[in-house]
C-alpha cells in the first residue's frame, strides 16, 4: 500500500514536516518559488509554523520569513486585508495606531523573532 493510500502524505502545496537525525524537526513550505525551511524542537511547533506559513501564503501575504519585519507585515496587512474588510473610519484608526505606536516601538523586529508572551 502506498503512502498516499495510507494518508501519510500531505496534499501538494501544504509542505512537509519530518524528524532529522539530530532529533530536531524540520518544516518546509514552498512560497513564491522559494522553499522556506525552519527547525523546531517538537513536531507540534513545526506543524504550527507550517500551517501559519501556508495560511499566510494562501491569504496573499508573501514575505521573506528571514528578513520580514513587523512594520512591513503590518503595511501589507493594512493594505490587503483591513482596507477591504472594515469601514474607512476603522481603517484610519488602525492605520494611525500602527503608524504612531506599533511601528515606532516594534516595527524593526523581524517576524521570525516574535514570540507569544
């Protein structure tokens, strides 16, 4: 019986996660013709990163995961997601919050370095 028949392969485009010889897990996803790879201590962390990356890619947010900053991400988010889904007044509020408060304080931080508290 093949791996596909057993349900062990991901459909095309969802990337892959596997255990390396050194004990870490590697997650890989194709985004914009590039293969993004990250390494994690647990399979759950690797799968979570892979699912987030695929969701971002499919949602139209395509950023270089190694160099993208929070400011750049928020710029794309405001333009591509918020502007089409909220009223103009709400958009103005979000944009001013990002421009005046979030970007000056945290805009330089790379997305890959952000962690939940």
